C-alpha cells in the first residue's frame, strides 16, 4: 500500500453481523486497517496487538447495548463504534480504551480488564486510555434509528484470543448487507456433553456443508491444549475427546471453518 491509497478501499472487509445472536470471534488473526486519522478515536496504534472490524445495521430503533467478554478474562479489550455508510465510517460515536498501567499489577486494575461494552446505566461516551478507580469499561448505550449502519472496531491489547459479543437490549439487525452472507451453508454449531465431564467428552457439530475445520481444545487461560483437523459432512457430525488427563477447570472448544466461520462452546472438567 502506498501513501496515495484511499484507506476507505481497505475497509470493505468487515465481518457483517446479521442477527442478534451472540457473536463469537474465536481468535484474532487478520491484520485489519487502523482507524483513519479523520477521527479522534481514543484507540491509538500502540494500544493493541490485534483487531477486527464488525459491521451491522439496526432494523428498527433500539438501544444499542452490548457486552464484549474476552475468552481470556485478563485481556484488555478496547473498542470504537462508528456510524458508517456502506462500509465507510462517517462519525465516531463511542470509544473505550481503558487498560492497565504497566507500572502496576494486573490484580489492582481489574476494573480496566475483562468485560467491556455499551450500557444504559452509563452516561459517559468515551473512556480514555489508562486506569484509575473512577474508570470502568463501559460507556453509554446510544439510541439508534431504523436502518442506521455501524462499524465497530474491536482490539485486544494483550493477546490474540477472541471474545463473545452479546446484545443486552432487544435489537433487530440485518438488511441488504446480510443477504449474501445469511446463508444456511455457513451454519457451524457445536455442543458437548456431559458437562461437567470427567473422562470422555462427546460432542456434536452441525455444519451447513462438507468442510475441513480446525478443532481446538483451549484452557481457561487461552492455551491451546490440542488441535486437530476434522472432516465434516453436511449435517450432524459426532466427535469424542479423551479429557481425563486434564485438571479440573473450565475449557473451551473452538471450531474454525473455511470462510472464517467459527463456533465455540465452553465446558467444565470435574474430578
Ligand atoms: Ca464509563
């Protein structure tokens, strides 16, 4: 890319959210463009190691409230919410950059790590970088109008582990930007039992098409414990994992399919 490149041209590959189901991003990987200098975002280039852009359209007026929960609960997730038009940000509306101060311990700054989001109980619109006792990870949930498009930049300062975004007020998403993506062939879902498990974990994967996926067993701290490639056929696919050698605790299974489709489930090992 040279200096003459219009940054907008590099922005047209966000992940489109087409429903109000919780959205999971299993692991940051793609290098995505930074926010342009046009906007006084509170997120600066040195403030993160990984990032992803999401895009959505509100189908009706709603309070735009969500939580973003990092899978690694000590991660520092920041975000910037922009109004946008056809994939081009036009107005920065909310920004959260709270994060730990490096000369202090993580334990004393838990109010600046972990879950973040938009909340109706907040009145501030921006949380600057840094951490003091007056700061938290939440800013005001804006009222949105029907048909408004948004782009949401989500960054992770501490790791490439992913997150789950959950809508916490009633909201309908989706319109023409989703028609091409809202395809049954993109279905990928995973469930496991028993939970908690002790010896063997039995799982079922629902896939909208035949595909080769990567399956990861991940510890609560984000460590990948096992990785395997699994050939799925369209429909229900059973699998089994021997988990007796792992200590008691919480674990995740991540699936990463072709086309960037992912699925995740959380379970517990009990002794
Ligand atoms: Ca706040």
